[in-house]
């Protein structure tokens, strides 16, 4: 299983590195709270589409692995495990890609810009007074933690791609079972 996991994990990792880098370039271009708020839904759609497209090697890799072993060893759990292993490698590439972009580009301001966009959204929706003050404090604390704590940011970034990785590996297990 190792050669299949490594080969297709690296393929998915390179795909996610390239596609996410394109997305990050688009995201970092004149990033402001107003632009982030206005384009949040589109940006999320592009981001998740990028993740799903990049995880296609999970499906291909599990199929190739399945075809290389005897029929009696085909099972949902075995194929799901192979898919998870491939997806885990791709997820690591995604986290590394974000960390590189975050560290060396304008995206290092993402936490503060995201916080400003969230606060502006709360104000626009009519939240005011003590409730807005409390929410603003929490959002600002998040921004500081996100910007200053690399492990926290890595965990959040990994959680961002994990649902896609799990879904694609479940599909791989389902389509390649006995």
C-alpha cells in the first residue's frame, strides 16, 4: 500500500499546492475587510472546489491499489484507510502551503482583516452596545491568537481541509469496496 499512498498522496499534495497557491494569490490581492466581506462566499466556494479537485487522486489511488490486491482483501475499511492516508498527505501539503503564504505575503494580516470583516458584519446586522463590544473582544482575541500562535493556526488550517479529506476518502472506500 505504501507506494500507492506515497505516489497518489504526493500527486494530491502537488495539486493542492498549485491550486491553493493560485487561490491565495487571488485572496491576497489588495486584501481589505470590505473586499473579504464582499467576496467571502465566492472565496469559500473557490477554496472548497480547489480542495475537492485536489483530492481526486484519493479516488484514483485507491482504485489502483484495489486493482493490485486479490479480491478477497477488498473491503470498505481497507480502501477507506488507503484513501485517508492519501488525503492526509494532501492535507499536510495544504497546511504547509498556507503557512508559507501566510508567513511571506500580505496574508500575515489575514487574522486582523478577517476580524475587521466580522465586526463590520455584526455592526451591519444591527448588533450594538454591550453585545457588539463583547463580540468584538472575542473576535480580536481570535485574531491575535491566529496571527501569533503557529500551532493554533496550523490546527485550524488542518481542520479546514479535514472534512473534504474525510468525504473523499469515504467515497473512495465506498466506490472501491467489494
